[in-house]
C-alpha cells in the first residue's frame, strides 16, 4: 500500500480506525422521530454534551428506521450523531463481534468487504428511486 506499510498492516489500521469510530463516536437516539409534510422528518433529541433538549426539523432521512446523521448542538455547538435505535443496536453488536473476533478473522472479513464494496455501491445506486433520494440528500 505504501513504502513503509504492507497491505496487511494498512488493513489492520483501517480495522483499528473503524473500531475506534464504533466505540467513541458520540451518538444519541432521538426521543421522537416524526414525518412532516413534504416527506422530511422532525427529530427531538437531548444533546449528549450539555443535556439540552432540542428539535431538529426538515431532515431528509433515506430510511426512518435505520439512519445516522451528523448534527451539532445549537446550545453548546458540539458535534454529535443522531442515530436510530436499530442503528445504535447494530453498531453495538458489530463492536462486540469485532472485539471478540481474532485478528486473522477480522482481516479475512475486511478483505471480503473490500471486494464486496464496489458491488454494494453499484447495487445501492441502481436501486429503484435511490438515485433521486441520494440527489435530494446532496442537493436539497
Ligand atoms: Zn449541547
């Protein structure tokens, strides 16, 4: 991969970064998620930093059941991720599985995922209505 790192060392670094993200990202599950007119969503959350309760409106969520959107607190200006309960559970389960998995298996899994990624991206882009959702998210 580079002049000083082997492909395996680079993959180990990617795994370490992913596990760090799963472990240390500041996330909050909204108190409520409701759909507004026009298909956007309103999310009521308590800031994980200053504990102030706020409502964020006009959010475009591709899926109301599984989402991960970055935002910042209007009170303390610190950043956090609003995640659905299902997303939070999946990430905690993934972290537990990865933490218990020997490095040899993690490397095999990530090598497989690297090969799967182009197929998955192509599948997501070609799904019915997905391109318009992605365009709407990028250019509201
Ligand atoms: Zn705050």
